[in-house]
C-alpha cells in the first residue's frame, strides 16, 4: 500500500471511530482532505466496506435511533438517510428492524411542544399549529391526526 493510501485509510478509520458514516460520507470527507487521490479514496472506501469496518446498514440503524430520540419522525429521517447516500432498500430494512415505537416518539414530542408553549390541544388553531410543527418534524399526517384525536 502506498504511503498516501495508508494516510487515507487512517483518516477514514478516524472518521468511523467517532461515529458510523455512510459510504458516501466517507468518500466525501476523504475527497475534501485528499483532493488528488480519487482512485485511492474509492479503493480504500471499498476496502473498509468489504472488511466490515464501514456499513451503510449499521450507520442507518444508529442514525434512526439517534434522530428518533431527538423527536424526529420517520419521514424526515428517511429523507436524511437518502441524502447521506444510503439505499432505499437498506433504509427500509433498518427501519423495519429498528424497534422504534413511533407512537411513543410522537407522544413525547407533542407533550414537550404543548408544555413548552403553554397551550392545550383544545382549539382548532392550536391543533393546526401542532400538526404543522409535527409534519415539519417528519411525522405523517395520518399518524398525527390519529394521535391528536385520542
């Protein structure tokens, strides 16, 4: 392995030691750091993937748990993962195996939102405000309506 290849690998492993990254993120970060080494960057990123040191599925799973704990809904998380270069198939697989209780996440976000702003869901206007907020957070309108009705 060439000396620059070793530097590229070490740099990528440092990224991955801090948190999981998608393949696309690893390549992007390495390209910013090593501008003249595109072929070696791809080679090292492929090697890390084949050795199991980089995994889009593992990254997606961690990301789903991290973002759901922050009160972000599934629709927004899926879009963010797609931007990060994770395939739709892996995103769906990670979601189906995540075990996240989206109703509980939604309930927690609603409770936090209504307690912070000091209003109850008793008028159409406040329900509309909360619905808009939750849709921006990535929850589906049907999920929100079902929860607000109960």
